[in-house]
C-alpha cells in the first residue's frame, strides 16, 4: 500500500463577545466540528497558509499571536494511506463577517470555550484547544 504525506495549516481564532467572554471559531463539515485549516502550497510559509485558509474557509481576517504546535493523523484515500500533519496557530479575530466557504464548509461559527470543547470531533483538536487555552492564559487574554 502506498503512503503519502500531506501538510496543512490552520488557526484557533478567538474573539471576545460583548460580555468579555472568549469565543472560538469552529467549522462543521457534515457532522464533524474542527478548526479552519487547509493545504500548505508549495513554498508557502506555514503561518501565511494558516491565515489564508482561515480567510478562505470562514471569511475572517485574523492575526497570529502564537504557534500552538502540530497534530498528525492517518487516513486512507482508496488504497493510499495518507499521513497528515497540521500546524496550528493561535489567532486573534480582526474583521470580517463569518461566511462559510460554499464548496467545502457546511457551517462556521464562534462559540464559547465550553461549547467548543464539547463540539470538537477529534481528540487531536481537543489537545490543540487545550494548548490554545494555555497560550491565552500566558498572554493575559484569559
Ligand atoms: P484540508 O482541510 O487540510 O484541506 P481535507 O478537508 O482534505 O483537508 P481532512 O480534514 O484532513 O481533509 O480530512 C481527511 C480525513 O481525515 C477525513 O476522513 C476526516 O474525517 C479525517 N480527519 C480530519 N481531521 C482529523 C483529526 N484531527 N484526527 C483524525 N482524523 C481526522
């Protein structure tokens, strides 16, 4: 069986609501909730890919505050095994209405940290949210 590698980058985007509570931007594809992310193009820096994918998938402009680390997982396409790496950044929301990309995303929305913890479908993403919470505490946001 052939093995291929894939490399994506994405963001844990946060903003504060009118009550000062931190909200996190998640996307839904079919029944699965995760963070916005996508393929790193050839020669493209990871951080730029992450910002570009957040904008393309959710309509949101953000700025990077911290690097949260990578996750990896395996999946199959036909007879090919894919080993995928995703590099995540903590991002602060800057501007833009939340508009899910029509072709790929069924829903995009900001939700409370508690709701995000419950909604995230993959354990790797839950780990990234934990790291984002630690980072926000370190930066004095939480
Ligand atoms: P990208 O958003 O990077 O362009 P994609 O939409 O092509 O990628 P993935 O989101 O990586 O693809 O999904 C490919 C497969 O991996 C799907 O079957 C999905 O359910 C599964 N998957 C996605 N994220 C994770 C994860 N964090 N852990 C385990 N499996 C995952």
